[in-house]
C-alpha cells in the first residue's frame, strides 16, 4: 500500500463528531483570537525590534514588520481555509493526511514537536530569566543553582563564576500551565484572555505614553543607505530584518489546533487565525514606530534582551515602564507556553486517533474532556528540557520546524483545490495558486538563510521520526488496517 495513502475527508469529519472520544466544543471567535494573540506576542517584540533596527533596517523596521506579516498572511490564509474545511484537531498534520498522504502527514506531525514542545521549553527557560530580573528589582534573588541548567554558568557581582543545577522556575511554570490545560479548554481560554489583556495593555501604554516623546529627526533618513554589505540597511536590510522579525509572529498557526474545540469552526477559525495576525501586526508596527522615534536606531546597537526598550524608555520620564515591560514579557511568555502545550497535545491526540501513535495520547478525561494523559507526558518532557538543557540548543530548532509546517500547508491547499474543488469550504483562500506559491517561496527563502547546524539538527530529528514511522506507525495505522 502506498506511503501516500490519504485519509478521506468524510472520515475526518465523522471522527470529529464522535462525541464520546471528542474534545469539548466551547471556544468562541473571541477566544480563538485571544489564543492567537497569546501565542504570537512574546518577548520577541521587545527584544528583536531594537536589534533588527540597529543592524539591518533603521527606522524602516516598521516596513520589515509589514513584509513579515505578509509572509505570515499567505500561510495564514491557507491555514484558515483548511481549518474551516477540516475542523479537526491536529492542524497541519490533519490537513496533510487528507491532501498529501500518510507519510507526509507523519513528517509534519513529528516536525510540529519542534515548534510546539521545544518552543514551549525555550520560552519557559526565558520566562525563568525574566522572572529573576523582575524579582531583583524588589531585592529578591533566586540562587543561580536553581535558575540555570547544569551546562550554564553565571558571573556574580563579586566576579565569582557559578554553575547551574536545575532551572526550577521554568519547570514550575510548565507544571502550572499543564495543570490549567488538564482542567479544561474553557478554563485555559479564560486564563489566556486575562494574560493577553495584561500584555496588550502594557504595549498600548508604551505606545500612548511614548508617542508624545517622538523626535521626527530620528526618522531621517527613514531608510538608511546600504553600507555596502547585503542585509545591512537599504532595501536588502529591510528584507533581512523582515526575516528576523518574522519569528515574532510564530504561533498564530496554533489556533488551528483548537478547531475541534471551536463552537462554530467554519466561521470562527478564519476569524481567529487572521484576526490575531491583523491585531498583532498593527501593535507591532505602532510599537516599532514609537520605539525608533523616541530613540535613534543607532542607540540600540550592541543591546540584547529588553535593553533596546530600556534605551527608548530612558528618553521619557516614565521609568516605571521598565518593570511594566518585564511584567508584560512574563505574561506574554506564560500565554505562549499555554498555547504551545495545548497545540502539541492536540497534534498528538489526532495522530494517536489515527493509530500512528499509542492510544495513550488520545485518552480523553471523562469529566474535563481534555487529552490529560498527553498533557501530563508533555509536562514531563518539556519540563526536563527546560530544566536541564540550555536555551540555545532547543531554540534554534523551533524556527525551521515552523517554516516547514507553513510550506506543507500551502502545498496542501493548492493540492486540495485541484483534487477536490467542489468540497465545502467555510473560507476560501483568494488567488489560488498565487497565494500558496508566494507562501511556499517566502517560507523556503527564510529557511534557506538559517544556519547550517539548524538544518543538521532538523535532519537528525526527522531521521528519528522516520525510524518510528516504519517500525511502529506504518504497521498500526488504522487507515491501512481498514
């Protein structure tokens, strides 16, 4: 039997209606938009903006955000069509199973672990670091041994170099978020809505208070002349910066993993995916405009973390914004962890229901109607990663896994339009095949510019997945047995 056997659309939809084994439908369009914003706005807005402006685009970093948003929009339009057409948990994995076949579906499902599980681990590590910064302001210090992995070191104020032992705060936040997810999707959406409100409020406060301190001279020239090196200012600098800030948008696709928990997926999923993208793009552009208007982009050179934002705040009398920004980052990271862990458990839930993974992953709690066993397993898996592995090792794998998922979803929409043009769609991607092609080209282009060692890790990870597929999944596939 072919490796590319496809799962019939009718079977997918029937599976979604199986009430005994199904997830609870309780999410509105507002909940889905909030989930999208929760996944998108993390610390990237505060840390990447200044760095990309200083080294690549200058004040034209606002244009870079728009370009990156366009790249996401092409993939987002394709996700929106699939989510309205196949309202089943699993996101890109499920879509690929119906369009490109089981083998490709397995590849994308295994690949999504890089985006969701390892993404959550990376964010939890950074959450721990920013919690330490926030508490230091109040003279509360977490011992370095309890705030770093065993492979990391820190230099104390007296010059002493100490080694880490376990990143305990990172583990704690993963456990808390997992507990919320097990309790129920409605409770998770409520907590996420509170967190999203907090971090968006801080971003809006920065924009409103900082606007009156904008110095128009900082926008001259708006597009600095290229210095002779590709990617350093000029047009090429804007595009290079777009590739950098693109990763501040990662996460919107996680909305599609909640399709089986949406009240009206055909209408609400496109609103959730595209609505969160539009709102975040507006906030990103306004934030970048104010930031580069308050301080000249050259002042951000050599800064990292939240230092670029601190430089901008120093040009205003609102010093309290420094702590508010760190609080927004903590809130942002918490919601990102929540949505990433939710997305991961839903992808493996779908793969398990197809027989490609053990039934453990699709066990639904009788009361909460959540895949609680899967949540518990990933709580342990992600907790071990963020507690004992340095951020740089897991962080580099997230971006390439996400872009690969985007490429396959764009290909899938194109294939479905050719193979099943009459299938009912609650939302249609415009200008097919142009939009999918643009999405494929842009995402492949960004993948091409990633470091070679990132590609090597992707190959190793995918090789592990292929072994599992041919040893276990292919033999246990329910579709093949049928």
